[in-house]
C-alpha cells in the first residue's frame, strides 16, 4: 500500500510514503523508489535518495553511486543522510566505488580503495560535498 501512495496526487502523501518506505527497510520498493528518484520533483527526489541509501540494495547503490558524481549538492546530502541510517558497509562500498572507480583493479587501485575505506564518514562527506 505504501508503494501505491508514492503515486498519490497529493505531494505530502507521496513524501510521507517515500520516507516510510526507507525507514521501514522496504527493499521490495527499490524499483518504485528509483523511479521517484529519477523522475520526480526535487523534494520527492531528495526523499527518495535518502530512502534508497537507507535500503542499500545493489540497484539503489548503483544509482546513488552515479548520483554522487553529479553537481547536485542537495542530492549528495540526502544520500549521505540515508547512508548514516543504513548499513555502514554498504555505504562504504558505494562511496568507495564513487571515489576510486569500479574499473580500478590494479594494485594501486586496490590500495587506494583500502585507504579510502579506512576514512571516517565525516571525511568522506567533506570531500564529496
């Protein structure tokens, strides 16, 4: 039912639904939340970014990792707010992918990824915001 409410005609209902899906850990709602994240008005997009970061499913992390590279500071802040409420390992993986890049499989790339993962979330946030 909450997923259906994310399409409700009233903005406040949509926002509450999106927020609730993230807080409840409704990983089955990843697809609809991704849709809101990619196509919704800015307030819903920010709420969806935070919800997806909380869920930390592989499709959500892939989309959020790409979004971290954007110039949209508000989206990045929403993502970090969600990561603070999610599994720290998932957040570190997504942020590590963003900072070092997926294609880096050389020894230097592995060392850089390992060094990155040892940084506290505050330092990572400062670099990316």
